C-alpha cells in the first residue's frame, strides 16, 4: 500500500509541476527538464511514469475527461452547463489545459470528447444535418466559448456561461 501512495504522490507532484509550468510558460515552451526541476524528481522517475511530456499532458486530460464524463452523466443529456460547472470547479487545470496557454492537442481532445457526447443525442432522420457535422460544429463552438471564458478569468460564473451558450446555439439546433 505504501508503494501505491508513493506512486500517486509522485504522479500528483509531476502533474502539479506541469500545470504550474504551462500556466507560466505555455505548453509549447515547457520541457521535461523544467518539469523535473519543478517537481524535484529525477529523469528516471519521470520516465517510469510517463513516456514524454505529451503523455503527461494526456494523463492530465484523462483526469479531466473522467471528471467531466461524471458531470455529463449526472446532467442527463450532457448539457454544456455540466462542462462550465466542471471547468469552474477545476479552474487551474482548465486554465493550463484549455486556456490560451494550452496546446492544440488538448483543444482537439476536448473537442472530440464533447463531439462524442453530443453525437449520441442528435436526430438522424432523412434531410437532417449529418450527425458528425452537427456534433463537430457544436463541440467547436462550445470549446471556443469555454476558451474565451477561461481566458477572460471565468467572469460571470458557470450559470451565465450556460445561458450564453444556450442563446448562441439555439438557432443552430
């Protein structure tokens, strides 16, 4: 059991160091050496947990994805409100991963997650917009709005963002 705690602690330290560095420098400028220095771990320790900087990023995103999936499931239907509430509760991580300091890789991953959820709830009748196109549109718009909110300092809270999102997407759906 002690080993499990050490592993969790090391991974948490690496994740926290990485998040702080992305907020300070931007994802593209962070190096593995920067992470090692900030987390105060050796190179072999880092590589025992992660293949590279991108796999650490994906690990962070997997945690966000899991938490967001729970929020979406609890929201019955996967509304954007669940996304905005989750982002509000985990501001620091969302700032690092989804704000202007994050990278395009994260943007694609989050957009894909939202598109997958939305696709499940779209009508597929004859003459309707193809579900993949509608899901891509909705997800891109939602992530764009999320990024704007993050970069503007989470102004107005998640309820306000949900209302803005509803108004903006009402005409499309």
